[in-house]
C-alpha cells in the first residue's frame, strides 16, 4: 500500500478507491462486425452491459469519464451523450478525456483520484474507438474556402472566395496514426526503437504467440464471462487466433522499418491491427462497494504519467512508460520483485520488448533515467497472463479499461500486486499500480 | 409471433363470416393487469354445505357480488362449483346443471372453478366415482365454453378445506387474468402446510385483503434462459410482481440478456448452466448481492429434434445435459446452501411433449418428462418443510421457436386447443409467478399445464 510504503515522499493518505468490476464488448477488426457502429453505439453497449452486470439501472453514478482517440467533431460531448443513451440515471454527470492510447487508463486514474479525495463515491471510467467509423475531414484548403464563403456578403466576395479553390482541396483528409511533428507512422517510429534495442523478429513473434495462447486460454476457462458482453453477434475478440503458431507468425512479411539499415522485423502478426471496441470499469469507494454489496476486486494504489522528447529522436515515441515506471516505483517504495502480475500494453511486440530491455540496461537506466543501475527485469511468466493487445486488438481508448478490469479480476482470483504500463502517441505514457484486496 | 387469424375474426365482418361458416372463432383472452378487480360482475357459488357457505362468505369479504343461484337476465363473471361433499355420482346433478345455466350467461373471459376432493384420498368406490366424475365433467365444460372462458379445478387433498389460504390462493389465480391460457387443469392443494411455513400468515392476510400488486416484493428470483422468449417474459413478470431478478443465460446470449436485465432492473449473470460451478456462481452472486435466494426458475432449454432412428449422441446428450441434468445438479447445490431460502420455490419448465410425447422429440420428451419425475420426487422430500417445487408445462406458445413450424401445421396446432389459439409467453410467466408467490405455499409437486386445453398432450 502506498500509505504504508514509508517513503518520505509518499502520497498523502486518502480514502481507498477500488475496482468493482468491468465490462467490454468483444473487440472487432476494423471493417468487421462493428463496421457500421459508431463510438456512441459501442460505448453505450459496453456501459449498458456494466449496468446490467451490477444492477445500476437508474442509479446516479458520481461521474462517468471516457474518451475516444478517433472522434467526430459532433461527438464533442460523447460520454455525456452515451450516459443519456444508457440505462443509468440521466442525472449522472460525465466528461470526455483524450490522451491518445492512454485515454482509458487516465480516466481510471482521474476518477479514482476523485474517489480518494471524497469528491465522488462511484465512477465509471472507460473508452471507445472505431477505426471503421473514423471521421473524415475536408481538406484544409476547402475548409478555408467554405469559411470565407460563409463570411462573404456580396456576390463578388463569394466568387472571389470560390476562385481560390484548387482541385487538390477536394480530396478529404482521413485520419492517420502519423505523428504530426515527424510525419512518421507509429509503426515506423517503433521500428526505429525496435532496431535501436536490437529486438529480434523471433522474440517479437514469441511475444505475439504468447499473447494469443494466453488470451485463448483465458476464454477457455471462462475468464471473460463477467468481463464482457457480446455485441452485434461477436462473442470473442475477432483478432484472436487461437490456432496460431510460431511457424505461422514467421511466414508473415515485415510491414514496418523496411527503409532502415537493420533488418525489418515488425509484421502484421507482432503489431496490433486497427480495431473497434469499447471498455468500461466500475470504480468506487470502499463504503460505496460495501453499502451496495458489490465486490471489491482490487485497490487502485497509484499512477504516474510521463512524456519523452521523441521529436528530436532523443527517445523512442512509445518509450514514455519506461520513464514513468521508476518514478512510480520509487514513490511507492517498490521494485519489480514486489509485483505478481504485469500488464504491459502490446502496441507492438517491439514496444514491450524494448521497454523490458531498457529497464534491464544498467547503462541506459543510469544515463537516461538517472538511476543507480538497472531498474530490473520482469519475469515473463507474470507478463500479460491473460493475453494483451496483440491478440485482443487495440481500440485505442478502450485498451485501458480492458487492462484494468482484467488485471483487477486476476488479482481478486490470485492475490498480489499488479503493474500496468500503457504507451501513447505524442511520446506519452501512463503506468499504474493495482493491489489485491 | 402474431396470430393473424385471431386478429381477423375479432373484427366485425370477418367475425360474422367465420360464424356463418362454422370456422373457429378464438377470442382475445382476458389477461392480467395489476389492480384488476376479482370479478366485475357477480360470481355464482353453487353447491351446498359448510364448505360452500364458507367460500361464499370469503368471496363476499373480497367485495365480490355473490349469487347462490343464476338470476334471470344477469351476466356472471365466474361460477365456483363447490362439491367438496360429493359422496356419490348422483350428488353432481344439482350443482353441475346449475353450472350449465351459468355457462349461458358467463361474460367473455369468464371463469368456472370447481372445488372438490381428491379421488386418491378415499377408498370408497362411490365417493371416488363422484370425485373422479367431477374431473371429467369440468374437462368437458372447458371444451364447451367459448368467448375465452375457462374451466379449471382445485383438488383438495386430505385435510384441506375450501377456505385454506392455499385453496383461496389457487382460486384467486384461476379467477384472475393470470390464468388466461390455463384451461381444463386441476391444481392439487394440500391443507394448511406444516408449521413453520413462513409467509403463510402473510399469504392468508394477502388473500383476505385482496392480493397486493407486488406479491413477490423483497424476493430474489433466478431465471435461467432469460435472454429471450419465455425466459425474458418470466423475468419481466416476476419483476412486475416485485421480485429482484437475476437473469441468467449463456455468455453468447449476453447482449440480449443485458437488455432484459436493464429492462427489469435486475442483474445479468452470464453462465453456462451445464458447467459444474453454475450453481456455485449463482449462489455466490445472489448471496453476495442480496443475501437470500427465494425463487429459482429453471427455464433454460434447448431442442435438437430428430426421429430416434436418425438421432446421434451429440443431439441426445446436449438436450439431456441442458434440460434436466443441469437442473438436478443445481437443485442439489441450491438445497444444500444456506443462501437458498427455507421457504424457497423451485419452478421447472416441463412441456406437453414430456407428458404425451412428440414425434421427433424423443430426447426432448425424455428431458421434459424427466423434469416431471424430478419435481414429484423432490416435492416428496420437501413435504412440510416450507419449500416447494413445481413444474409448468407449456403447450403451443407463440415464440420464435413455434414460429419456425410450417404455416399450416402451426395454424392447426393453434386451433387444437379449447381456446382455439396459441398461448403467449406471458401466460407461462403468470403461472410461474403464481407458483412463486405465497398464495401457492400449499402447491407442491404439481405439473401445471399452460396449454389452453390442447388436444395434444391431453
């Protein structure tokens, strides 16, 4: 526990925030089962499944926080609209949050902090993303012309405004995973990091294989029966390949890092696909859980965010959690040895393996993280034991909710302490500690 | 599934044409709405003796206009035939001929309820002939009645009286819209159940004051197979009557299950009832959230129809596993758990296929007849212990399942019942809600058919 850590800079003791349970819809591959579902549809489905699981119909929850990475401008109040479309009381307040792929985890952190401070008794955190129903914007040129046109008063002004329109302005802007400041896609950024840490193709395929086999095994033992509600005919994550093998993964052609000097190692098998889905987590104070006879799966102990300078190439785009981790561990007086389960989001197998390599590298930890030596190594048997994003898929903002609910349930079954690490676009990352009750 | 023919003959011109041609003219049934009066028109109580007098007094206490004889030109809501003292077949003529006159003036959706003693409780051949004779006469009356009216019987077992709480509870059920599709059926009621039956005093009070709108208030009910069809309607009906509902179905049906749970303000539990830990998970959920499990409705069931000659092991085994083996295993664990109430109710879905058999359904009939066997044996072990177990056997009910029957067969199946129509899921649900209530505290080990007195499975 944070308040028992004895570190002088430990957080101020506050109330305890607990994970009561979670719900998500199975994740679909982009253009698949949810091709015509909006973010709103999917988040309502995930939320209503949670309401049904815990009997929250008509209840006023302290606050609902969620977000989406790919978001239509009309969805500026997405989460509030979702609450109004759900079985919750319409008197439940809500807000949207956006921190790229860390959105889901950050909503958990924000609401658990409110619970710890006594501002709310219950909260629902989560996220949703649709790569299928992504917003498509008009080009910057066309947008300017249309705005000028709306301001034009005379016919002459209108003609003048229209005259500036060029054929290229008519092609729309589709969203990309490219970083605005470097123009590189996330995969190309990771390829740089993967090569820098000399992560092998075999190691990445092995991680992907374990993700699929762990997720398949979790389904087989019914692990998700109280974490998931089917949607649109999908009852399991569509990306899961229970029958995949290292041999099959080895046949896939590299898709990222083909222009680098180092051999290209990142394939569609060891990178997450574009995915649609939604996930939510029910949080509460201990009093709330007790007075409503609700389970308490895990305590949310602490969290830390970090950001890195990836624009200059100083650090890899998805390496921010590597920096957040020692700060979180120090504040809580803990080391990797104190944890029983690790949930490291698999944006790419290379991301996970680069992070592990960095923490094990004494020179890097001294030079970059300012530590006395290597932060430590993580027992692979404790890593992503119920599968992660490579197998389940990664609907950006939904991933945090998936991880928190799955880890909390694992802790409630097996006991111990769990560590979460989620990387995000923009060179950001969030890490968090959960503890069994 | 809508019955277009029923809708059609209940409009003026097609109705006349159907009458002229002698075609079936099914009526729109009188179904229950909370707060409905027991009887809008007078009720005839025919039969003589203390039992009849006492029952007439109870009805008067319910603010019902009671008639001891049919009055010229007056419509009747119901006729209650009290024959608890019938000692020989000659004793039947008076009350039953009076009933014949009443049948002529019964309002649409009217009710005939006979109250008599069980032929099984006498060794006197003449008495048994009288009692069994009533059974036959009432079944025939049920076939003769038109306009959505029904005829049913309450069979008093040894020691039971015409005004026991359980007798009155059954009478209320048969008089009400809850029994709309129950026709030609007989419910056996035992006398005042053994001491220690919690809720019976409340039941007696409730019957005396008029049944409250929420007879299941404060109870927690588990309904399996609740995602759709009859199960979803059972969940809704129990919730309407005040119960907290835990809706159970397989994880694959979770989307519809969540919708049902949210509609009824209950909780959704995604489990496969054939899993060995199914009962444990139900008990954990109910125990943790609500403390006590009061009502279990074993509704989940599947069909895998094939002629026995073409049957394979997987079809046979799947039906047995879901429809009966799971219930046996779960009941054992429920009954051993302190979470299951000492006045707990178990209601199992049987089927008329399990009573009379059905071509292509040897596996299904085995499972559903198995349910009946299980209910009777388990009921004997409950005798006087405060818990009850009963079965409801639906006949032709308008569901997605019966919608798949070829159109002509479906039309015939509907018209084969005395009510000349299929039942609705709510009709099954109402019978279950009754069996779950305090009013049915003395009903144990019974198989109540909700079939409109269909010829099939008679």
